[in-house]
């Protein structure tokens, strides 16, 4: 089961929820929810009106747990999101979420000064647009070793990106994410 893999790599405390779902916790903060029957990561962005968006994402009107105005991410918590697409559609995200575009970054001024909230990458082989999720880790080589011990795969890295030192991983049961070593805040090196 993928939840066991990610919990072992990211140090989550896993709690079974009704309907076969699970939540993954880092201390007192919810890091992820695994919903029975759903594949892939689904991102929830803060906003006024709950609704579904494109590319495996949604708006929730509740308190945002992770992002540029949240406390710095701890080991196992989400620390960045990046939209990978074949054709940029920045206007959609600006219209739906009130973001601005600065190069390959989406920024938000929802709670004060504009801050980077997500990245965007264009790839001709991307297919349907998808949001990728980055999780903070304290020790990237140790996390990559744990991935291998659990029969997962390090598909790229460790390597240096504008965010910091990262590695892309895949679970042996499906699903993947990017690990970011010791981010100082949401977006790692882009937090400032």
C-alpha cells in the first residue's frame, strides 16, 4: 500500500479514517490524506469558495495548513507544488485563484506582501497538466536510501534545482513525489 511507503519515507503517523481512508500526520499538522479509490496527489489551495479546479486540484475555504504564510515545513510535510504542463495556461490560475505570474512562479498577495505559492514547468511530453508535490526531508541521502530499502525508486537526483537539493521518488505501488532537503520555508530557496 502506498500510504505505508510514504509514511515510512516521510515519518508520518498514519491514522485510519472512515471509509478506508488514511491521514498522515507530522506532529499536530496534517501532511496528507489518502482517500480510498483515488489515485495521485490532489492539491487544495486556499480560497473563498470550495470548488474543483483543473489538474488534480481544488479550493478549500478552511485554514491553509501549508504554504507561504504557514510555519516552516518540518520533515514529512508538503513544502512546494509545481504545475507540469505541455501548454502554459497561466491565465486560468490567475483568474481562479487571484495569483500573479512572475517568470516560472505563481505568487499570491492573499495575506500581505506577494509570496511565491507554486511553480510551473512546461514540458512537451507532459500530457495532461498535473500538480506535483514536494515534501521536506531533513536528510536527502538518508531518505533516498530508505526509498530503496522499501523497494521504491529514486527516478532522478539528488540534484540542485532553484528550490534547493531535490530527488524525485516513486512508490513500488504507484505514485511519486519530490523530496526537498531542509527547506527554510515554503518553496525552499524561492521562499525569499
